[in-house]
DNA sequence: AGACTGACTTAGAAGCGTCTCG
DNA sequence: CGAGACGCTTCTAAGTCAGTCT
C-alpha cells in the first residue's frame, strides 16, 4: 500500500489525534447542554407523539460529522482532506480484497460438516437433516458405541413426529430409549420409575445430540413448541398499616406510585440508594408514575421516608424463613409445577430445559459500576410487549386471558422462544434454552473447535503481527500492537460504546491514552507498560507488563500529541481488527484468543502441576490452581462476598490474639532471662528455654494464620467459575480426570456436568486441546 | 463506510438451600 | 439446633460480532 509514506503517515496521525481529542471534549459538552433521548424513548415515542427535543439519529450523526469537519478545518486545513482520501482509499482496497474471499462457512466448524447435502426430498420441511444418514468422520470413533442405533427407526421417528407433530413427546422418549438397547439398566429404571407421570423426569438426559448430524443451512430447529414465558406476579398493594411518609407526615400513595416506591424501599440498605445518580434517576422516573396530586406534593426525595416499607419487607422475608416445613414444601412443589409446565420446550423431538422462562419483573435498574442510568424504572413487561417464536405447526402458547402477544412468529433461524424490548437501553431481551440443551452445546463445542484451529496457526499469526510492528502504515502497526495485547494479555476486543448510555468501560481497541503508562525502566525491567482501566462490568484491570522494545516504541508513537482522553488506537476498531483476523483464519475473531489462551493455559498448567503420586485432594488442589491461573489471566474477579469482611475479621482477631500472646510470651521470656541472669540456676535457665520455645511456637502459629489470611484474601478476589464455564475446553478437564482417575464430580457439579455432557461423553484421556 | 441493531455469549451479584461448627 | 459459611442456582447486565440499513 502507501509504501513510502511511512513517516508522513505518523505525522498526519497526530493531526487526527488533535481533532479526536476535541471531538471528545465536544461530546462532553454536548452531553451537558443537550438532553439526549434514549433509544427506548425513541421507541416509545415514535409510535405515539413526536418529541420536540428529539433528534433523529441521522441528524445527530450529521451534526457530529459537521462539528468534526469544522475542527479539522481549523486545525490543519491542508492535509486533513488528503488524509481522509488516503484513509478511505486504503480502506476500500482492504474491503475489496476481503469481500473477494466471500462468505465463510460456519457449518464446517467441527470439522464434520457434511458436503452441502441436498437431502430431504423425503423431509417434509426440506431444510434440515434427519440425524441419521451420515456420520461425520470425526464422529466415527464413537460409532462403535452407537452403531446399533437403527437408523431407520430414527427416520421413522422423525416422520412420525412430523405427522403427529408435537402431540406427544413422551412417546418420542420411549422410542428414543428403545433405540438404545445398550442402556438397558437405566432405561428400565426409568420405565419403572416413571412409566407414567414421571417420564418427564430426566427423560432427555441421554440424548447424545453430538452424535447426530447438524443442520448446514443455518436453521436452528425444525420444530419448536413451548408454553410461553411466565410473567411477574401482579403488584400487591401494601396493607394499610404500612405507611409511607413525606416530610414527616403519612402520605397515601396511588397504587402505581406505591409500587415504584416499594422498589426503592427494598433497596434501602443498598449502597445504590445513596448515590446521587441513582436517586436522581429514580425520582425522575418515579414522578412519571405519580398522579398529578402526588406530583405536586412530592417534590423532594430527601423528604421521602420509606423506612416503614423497608421494615415491612424485612419482616416479610423473616416470616418466610420462619415458615413451617409443610408451607415451605408447598411453595417448593408449586415452583416445581411451574417449572414442569413452563420450564421446558420441545425442540426437534426432544424436551429441553429453558434457561430463563420467567420474564424479568419490574424494578429499579441496577447498572454495574458508574452507570449513568442507575435507578431508572424498569417497567413491567406485559403480554402485548412479547414476541413469541415457535413452529407454525406447534401448539402456540396462550397469552394470559384477556391479553394478546405482540406477535407470534416462526423464525427457525434464531434460537429464542420469546423476546421483548427492554426500556432502559432499548435492547432486546430473550427467552432461550438452558446450557445443557443441544442448541447451546453445539455452539459451545464449535467454539472450542475454533480455538483449537487457532492453536494450529497461532505461530504464524504471531509472527505476522510481530512483522507488522515494523509496518510503514500506522493502522497496521496499531492493529498489530492491539492484537499483541489481545493475545498476550487476553484483553477483550473493546467495541465502541455510546457515550452517556453506559458506564465508561473499555477493551483493547477502545483503550485510551489515560489507560496506559509507559516506563522505559521499572524495577529492573525494561519497557514496562502499566495498564489501568475499567473493563467489562466495570471490573478494574490493573497490570504491569514488560513488552518488547518494538511494542514500546510503537506505543510511544501512538501516544504522541494526544490528550489523555484520546483513543490509543485511533486508527483501529473491532470491526477492522476482526476483518483482519478473519483473513488470517476462518472464523477467527478477537475473542477466540481468550478462549484459546485460557484453554491452552489450563492444559499446560495441569501438565505442570499434577503429580501422579499425589493424593486426591492434592490433585484437586492442582486443578484449582491451574484454573486460578486462567482466571487471573482473564481477570475474572469478584467483589469480596459480604461475609468476607466478617470472616476476615474473625481471622484478624485470631491473629491479634496471637500477637498479644506473642508479646506476653516475649515479656515472660525477657523476665525469665533476667531471672536467669541474677539467679544463675538450672531451673531458671530451663524456664528460659521453655519460654523461648513457646515464643517460637506462637510465632509459627501466627505466621500460619497470616498466610491463611493472605491466601484467603487472594482467593476471594478471584472467581473461578466464569473461566470454567466459558473458557476452558471441558474435554481438557475430562481427559485430566480420566488420566488421574478423578471422579468428574470433583471438578464439575451437576449443572456443569449437564452443560458439558458432550465432553464427558466424548473425551478420553488422550484428548489434547 | 459507518451506524444501527439483533442475536448470542460472557459476567458478577444476589438469592437460596444446605452443610458445618460451636 | 441455630447461625454463619459456602456452594449452587438464578438473574440479568454487559459484552462480542455479524448482518442490514442508510
């Protein structure tokens, strides 16, 4: 590309930086002076009345562009246009070369995609494979076990199922079981245990979807039937004796205002309610729910007294705890009944667990970190807000009596069963299946297969980005350095976010100058970069890392003439980065590096840490340590649990006690020594010895306690669950279990075993990531 | 080309049930 | 045998990323 313009490129860049920083400031100014409408507001208002304050997105865009242009004109009239063209040209070139590649095919992911089959002449719908016909190469080895599966039966099953549609999936299960004679024991158990009603109990657990062919046409299912979501229970007004006070006097609230008041009252103990933004947002939205009389009178949140409501709710939850066993059981049974009815759907002949079948109840929005919208009212979702997705030929879910769904659609290109638009960000929320379901499991498996493919070409990619550090083009260098961070530090991609709509957090591509510090030398190491920023969920990422000289020099270059609030990578965004990655490997995106590095780290660490001679707890400790290494890599943290303080306090008092003990023991030792000096007898000398030993012992105990405390301290900050659930190829863990004869239950609980059933079934001890 | 949006994964906190220890 | 610790489940916010629209 623009080969000989390397340095010019950098210079031009500093120009861009200036305008960038200005844009930033401008945005801030903008935010202060102009009330920006939210997406959801737009949504809500679009249909009804148009808001005068409301700016169309395109108009806004336009204005922004205008402003930016203006600035550029002022700052560096001459080269700005040039640069623009230059940039555009390069982009164009890239786009061309990219689009030439055409679309990638996702279906090859697991390496067993069949050739684009034209099958299904006999398939009513014609867009999905019946599971039987071909087995993949990859799956062949499992075939011995399942060969007996009479393929024809499967076909028949399908056809039958289609004919009778959804009618009765229990029957399917029976058939399913008939088909698997080898599982006799279990089958029998099930038959006897649940021949009738109980059939529903773990019916599908043995469905090995991973042995079946996957659809290659992008359809996610052929048949889908469910009962629709469960709505939040209606609001129950407070009993008369529980009163809200305004300005010290009881004030009877209207039902709608009262409901919102209870949301606040329930959170009264939470730190949230003391935050300005929270209170402001809450009060604004609360007032919207008030009747005009209330609006006139209740003008100051500080004069509102919710304490009686709060007490009432506390008493209620206390009462719930005090319920008798029978009452508790009754509630439990009722919950189970609801779960049975609404917690499952039928997808392609199999009864599958739904992940979240309850619609989110109304309440106050609790954003993470410093969220500008904290405290806003999350409104109640009604049937007319909900879109249902199911098979045309299924029994459609019935909306609660007297209501209607917003829409019933039949889109089998998506996996959700129901959706609605949430009013805080205007985003869509979905009802989807449980992680144990086929649809989630396949995707998960595929994710790890992509990461494994990265393993085979990661060296090439690394060499390339190292080369790119020397590129003459700024954008290439930035891309290469960013990729290095993503690879080495497991940073997230870092999409751009709309300012003022969410908490100010960043990922790799959205890092700003203020988030890194460069130290040519630090603690005896050269070229140290210090990272300090808030990532996803406003979790702080803090890390100091020595980098290669080239990276360091590049970073210095990127920082030149920039303000703290300017983008570090001003020539890069996630879309550019991912397009590049896509060219390097099919299906490669930024997040694959996280998966890859997490899994490979686990595998390495397990190899390194496990001793075959160790006993079981020691091995499990090794596993947890390996897991922790990954959690640290991925920066998976959690706030210390509430009980943590107490636990630590207890520990601390123990330590303090020990310290006291120690000092008194030391005193005793001292006086014993003094005695010995004056008395010079054996007895006193012995006393000195015993005192000495006592001091030593207490010192040791103290040290132990202190170590325990720090250990706990460290551990409490790290969350192992997220990496275990989302980043570590379960087959690595399963292989490890098999190799060292460790029961899987020791590392995966029931839910996790359900989610990873595919891995548990297919991985043997030789599995290598 | 860039904005917007939909669909889906990833994330920590809260809630809840059970186990343990005094 | 009750309180607190702990592990699991539920909840839903907050990301990623690709496709569509303008």
